[in-house]
């Protein structure tokens, strides 16, 4: 059974850092693309970053370039989202997702479509205070 579990969210002051974890089970992470999405109150779910075997990181949100990075530990079957220089506008619920594909979307943006991202974690709340 495929499962994704996020953790690491919390309340942080503007300029602070958080590292989110996405622990995968039911499949091997090595050749699977994992995407990170976020959803702020009243807004649509937004694609942030994606990692695949072929490409270590693909950015889909210009607002996080230079501040967020994505990485993976295949031994732990875990993908990480390191978030630095956090801003109040980063406040959102953060989700990891997969469709067990090998590659990340090749489009400029990564929209969330449940038909294309069949497996979604429960999310972890990130709140950045000003």
C-alpha cells in the first residue's frame, strides 16, 4: 500500500528555517518522482519542487528559488524540503505527492491534478509569523 507521510511543519518567525520530511512506504523511492505542493488558505494547491532520479530538483514556484531545496535519502525512503529565509507568504499546508512516475512534469508549472498525482500525504502545516 502506497503511503506518504509528511512531518516537520510548525510555527517559525520570518527569516527562519524548517525542514520538512516525506516518508514513503509501499514502494521504493529510488526511481520515483516526488513532488512538493503547498496550499495557502483560500488559494489553489501550488506545485513547488519536484525531485526525480534523472533531475535532482526542478523548481515550479519562482518565489522559492534560492530559498528552498529538495533532496532525498533513498536508504530512508525519505524526501526532504529544506526551507530557508521563510516569509509570511510561505504559510501553507505542505504536501508531498507521487504517481509512481519516473520523471517530474516538464511543464513550467506543476499543477495538482489528483489523476496525475494519485498518492498525496496528509500534509503538514507551516506558519511563518512576521
